[in-house]
């Protein structure tokens, strides 16, 4: 009876110890789950808080990287081309930008006073840090903004890959220079120099890509289209219906007048060719008729 009591007591103590051990393991598991470190299937360990802080978002909430190229396009109509053109150039100078490309032309648009209006297209480069201020100032132009497009291109991955490749080639270049100094035979020297030349060429080509990325990121490309018109598009829609009909009739009449002028001028240019062709046809007809009489 005494041994049986000790056996029951031993079994109860063992079950109590097992329960305590299970609670301890479960508590330890909870602590590891609450930690910031997680391991994926590949065995790579990453910090969830670090991963979350590494991503950025734009104003619309879209995920973007650290290196983004922006571009802006704006289209304007103006009543005074010279004044609007001067305003744009002054704003570019004020914000430390420069004109990458500028094209001005005389458009086909004419009014009833035979005045010819001008069109301009500009590719501007504005420091990215000053872009918002420049665009705000550009809104002060005495013209109507017809269209605006803003684009972004995330080149973070491409930039990182290219930069890594440049570093690899730079290390290879250093090793080849060391081997070139140690080379003794002419064949080894020629082979190493050829490999070194190819490495330098590839590295410089990739470095040019990085420099272009840097330029596009540091100076945002802003394209501006400026068209001079006798009336602004927005004003036309608010004019009375009968006045717009009268304007359309006058414009169509002048358009027909200028088309007729162009046809007459084109006919004058073509007149020598038409006379020559007519003369050849007449000579051919005369010879054919003379032969026909002779055969009779």
C-alpha cells in the first residue's frame, strides 16, 4: 500500500512538471513571433521594420524607389508670342535652368488682317529641387494652359545594376593592370592589354549611362509648347452662337481664298512643264496626221 501511494505521487509530479514545461515553451514561441526578425523559405533573414521603411511613396500613394526621373509637358495658347516667350525664358534663368532645345516657326494660322502667327516648342532643363517653384511661376504666364502631363520613371533597379557592373569592371581593370606589370612574355602582354581595353571601353560606356541618369534626375526635362492665336480657345466657347457662325464663315472664306492663291501660284510654277508637255503632244499629233495623209 505504501509503495502504491509513492507511485501515484510520482506520476502526479511528472504530469505537473510536463505542464509547466509546455507553458514555458509556448511563451518562448510567442516572444520569438513578436520579434522583428523573420526568415523566409530561402533562409534569408530580414527585418520587417527595416523593409517597410526602405520603401517610399509619391503624392498619389504609389511605391517609388530612391532614383526617379520626372518629366513635364505643358501646352499654352497666347495672344502675344513675344511677351510669353520672354516670360518663359526669364523664369528658366531665375531658377537656374537652361534651354536644351528651342524651335520657333511661323504657323499656317492667319487672320483677316493677313497676320501670320508663330509657334514655339521648348525643351527646358530645370533643377529638380526647384521644379515645383518653377511650375508655380510658370502658371503666372499671360496665356491659357491647354494641356499638362507629368510623368515619372523609376530607374532605381537599373541604376543599381549598372552601378554594380561598373564596380565589377573597375575591380577587373585594377587586377588586369597588376597582371600587366607582372607579365613577361609579349603574348601575355598583348592578351592582357586587349582584355584591359575591352574592360575600360565597357566600363566607360556604362558610366555614361549612369551620368545620363544623374543628369536626368538632377535636371528635370520640361517641354513647353506655345502657340500664338488671335483668340484664345477658352474664349471662343463663351462667345454668342451667331458670332461664332459669322467667324466660321469668315474663316472658311479666307481659307478658300488662300487655297485658291496657292493653286494659282502652283499653276504658275507648273506652267513651263505644262507648255512643254502640250508641245510634245501637239508635235506627235501633227506627225501622226501627216503620215496618215501620206499613206492615203
